C-alpha cells in the first residue's frame, strides 16, 4: 500500500515538473520553433521568457502577454546587449559552461558599442552576428560566427567583404586562416589605426613584422602616418605574395630610376633566382622518385635549401640586401647542387639497363642450353 | 637408401614416363602460373619485411621500400608486374581449357580452377589497397560504394571485408590479413587439389587420355616449361626495370580523386557504369555462376563455343566501355 502511494506521488511529481517546463509560446510562434530548437540555448534550459518575459504556461494570448507576467516583447536594439549581458556577464551563471564574461565590457569599447551608446541603432548588436533564436556555437559549421561564415556575417552591413588570400584559404577549409574578427577584434571590434596595422598583421606574420620594424621604411612611414603592411599588400583584397609587387608598389612612392627602386629590383632578382632553382630541383626530385631512384640524400638537402629560402622571405621586409643575398645564395647554391646531382642520377638508369642486359645474356644462355638438351634428347629418341 | 636419394629416384622415374603426344606449349601455361605464384609469394615475403600495415605508415613504408631499401624498387616492381602477368596467364589458361573443352569429365577440377581465378582476383584487389596511395584509396573506395548499395547483404559484406562501412585503417589491416595471411593458404590448397586432380585424371584429349605417345617424356615437357619460366621471368624483370611502379601520393580521404581500375577489373567497371550498381553486381554474379556451370552448360561443342565467344565479346565490350568512360 505504501509502495503504491509512493508511486502515485512520484508520478504526480514528474507530471507537475513536466507541466512547469511547458513552453506554450512555440505553439503560436511556430515560425521560430525550428530555429529555437536548434539553438544552443535550448539544451541549457534558456527559454523564451528569459529574454521576452510573459507566461509560458497558458494558451491564452492576453494572459501570456500580460504585463503582470513581466512580458517585454521584442527587446529594443539598444536593450539587446545589456539583456544578453544579464547572463553572459554573470560569472556565476557562465562558470558551468566555461564561457568568458567580458564580451559586454569589450562590446562597450568597440566602435559598435560606442555608436550604440550614442543612440545609433544601425550598428551591430549581439543578435546581428549571433542571430536572435538560432544561436549556434562558433565551432558549428552552420553558425554565423563560424570562421568560414564570419566574412558573410560582417558583409551584411559592411560592403568590404574579404576577398583576399585569407578568405581563399578559409574557403579551402583552413579554419585557422584569419577572418574579419582576427584583425578587427570580436566583441571589441574596431578598425586598426594606422600605427596598429603592423601589429594586427604581425600577430601571425611575426618574422615579417620584426624585420619590417628594423627596416628603413618604418620611421618615415610612421612619421607620415602611412599604414604599414596594407600600403603594399592591400587590406581586404590581399593577394598571394608575388614578385610582381616589386614592379607595382615600389614606384607608388619611389621614382622608377631611384636608388630605392633599384634595391627593390635587386631583392626581386635574388628571390626569383633562388625560387626558380628550387622549383627545378623539386621537379627533378619528383621525377626521379617516380622512377624509383634513391633520392633520400637529395631530399634532405632540398629541405635545407628551402628553409634558407623561407628565411629570406620575411627578411626581404628589412631591405637588408646583404642578409637577403646571403640566404638566397645559400638556397640557390644547394638547389643547384641538388639539380646537378639529380641530373647525374641519369647514370643510375644506364646502370640498371646494363644490369638488365647482363641478366638477359644469362637467361638467353640458359635458353640455348635447354634447347640443345631438348634437341639431343629428341635425337636420342630417333 | 636415404630420403633424398629416394625422392631423386622417384622424380627421375616420373620424368622418364612417356607423355601424351598432344601435349604442347598451351598445356604448359597452367604450370607457368605456378611459377608466377611462387615468384609473387617470394617477393611478397621480401616486401613484408619492410611493409607496415597501418594507415599512418603504409604509404611511407612503400615509399621507403621503393626509394631507400637496396633493390627494393626492383622487388616491388617484380611483385607488381609479376601479378599482372600472373592474372593474364591465368585468364589465358582458363580460356585454353574452355575452348579445348578440357573441362569434360573434369567438372570438379574446372570448378576449382574458376575458384582459383576468383582467388587471384581477390589477391589483386586486396593488394591494390596496401600501397595506400590516392589511386589505391579511391579505387577501393569506389568498390566500397558499390557494395554499400547492394541490398540486404551489402553492409554485412562491408563489415566483413572493410571492418566497417568506411574505408579506413581497419579496412587496410583486414585487406593486409586477407592478402598475406589467408589468400595464400587458400590458393596453395586449391592449387594442390587442382594438381592432384590433373595427375589423377590425366591430361584431356578428345581421342582419349594418353591414347598415343610421341616418344617424349615428362622430362622433355618439364624442360620446355623451364624455357617458358626463364622467358617469363625475363619479361617481368624487363618491365620492372623499364617501368618501375609509381606511387600516386599518400591517400587523403579529404581529397577526392577519380581513378580507373586496373585492366583486369575494367569489364566489371564498365558494367557498373552501364547499369545501376545493384543490377551490375547481380549481373556480375550471374556471369561468375555461368563460368562455374560451364561444363554443364556447354555439353554440346557448338553451344560451348558460341557461349564462349559471346562471353568474350561481352567482356571485351564492357572493358572497352569502362576504359573509354
């Protein structure tokens, strides 16, 4: 009897709990049901009333939307950051999920946040980037904040959509490639100032930045407030580094016959020569590998040559001709050695053919001997 | 008399026996495939010394064999080209037996021979993946996709052969086990049964087994066979030296590559291109069953000849279609 009573109480308890979790909002607002159910909030028990207020237990619209039920409807754009921050800036609430709580503080320092504080409601608020109801974690490929989608998300307002080598890398699936947020910041988004451009690029291109800062370009560009990296490479349409840049960008500031332009051309010549030698050596090595020749010694030499060349690439930003010449000379010299060695491997094929000929001579001898024995046996039979 | 002398005496007695008069070079093809099986097993054992059957190391170990191991490229080349010649000679041997109607009164041996042909195909199929390069990976994956579409038994076959529904390290290990641990024993067992039945039932001739003799002994026949062995070894060696087997880059499951199968799988490839996959598998199975049932289907010489020519024409057309598309 006691057991039966306990079961009834337990069943009623479960039923009551289920009733408390009932969310009747989605019955009328069915158009957002799919979005909401996919959202990361759903899994963590964040329901409609947490943002919109109201009574989710009733099916009557007036009761559900009553002011007594603290119904606030669609939040104003100016209210949204603060509303999201009511949870996301609370360390106690965010701790179980291991989430940061400084996004709102960062947002307030961003260009978006500052303009919003001035009453400009056209700027981005949380829901513009994260969406209102279909909020997905950034690692989820369908998320508007996934690295591959960020460019598109920012482009909803900003026309300068990233069409650079970086976005091409992203499109190829390299999620480590920089997005808008890498250079401009995430919640504290702001355009890098002239003096900060090299810092933004230098976060990844560390060696380039170090060499640039030691170059004769640094001081005059800072003095004249000329942006550093983007002056030559562009900002949102950065193309893959190409030797043609030496012909195209140096003359923007230096005359075609100037000493500086000659330095640029000298660097270009050194890099092109080393690059061509490396390419040819690599091609020869691949051909030899396909013909099953032992190229292990040349492979490691070529890696060494390539590492010198890769060192020379950032050093070119220092305009230090002596240093660049030293590195490219080493790269070219080793690559030329490898090319010579690989050409001499043609001898290996000759040796192989010679060996094959000798084997065939032996095999033909065996065939002749067997034929003679067969003929002799046939003679004996006759 | 010690054992060695006894064996020598037995062998000598066998070789001195009179051979049937109709025995010619065509009849030696079966024996030649035996030599190539021996060559494949020997070179295969040498390759096993350096080969690593794991997805992380397989390609690198084959690369190492080809580029760094002393004469590794030659052993690998002989294994690859030897396999191709092996398959070619097995096919020619089957055709010879069929068109000579040598399966008559030897139905069981014909069935064993057809099963051996399938085992040789399985050798080639499983061996292809072991290189773990792009060509091998996407070639075998194409077959996986075909099998996955086979109703009812498709998934069961995949779980048995691939170790799952995807082509991954499990499949590589299983293919390796089949290639070096299971198929050689099956092949050796079937070859022994095949040879036993040949020796017991004799070599077929329309006018009766060994009805006439030309004075030639089995010793003479063995010497002629040795000539073919020397010649075929020379051909395999030449192909291995002049056209070493190339690798097509490490297998990358994220970078799709469209590949055509080896020439011996072209008819099956053509068939699957021509008809829906499940129907293609069904038709190929019917073809194999037809081959197994050839002694019963071709009781009449004209019917046998007609079916044989029709089969060859269909296979050639399918191969041409597979090669073209």
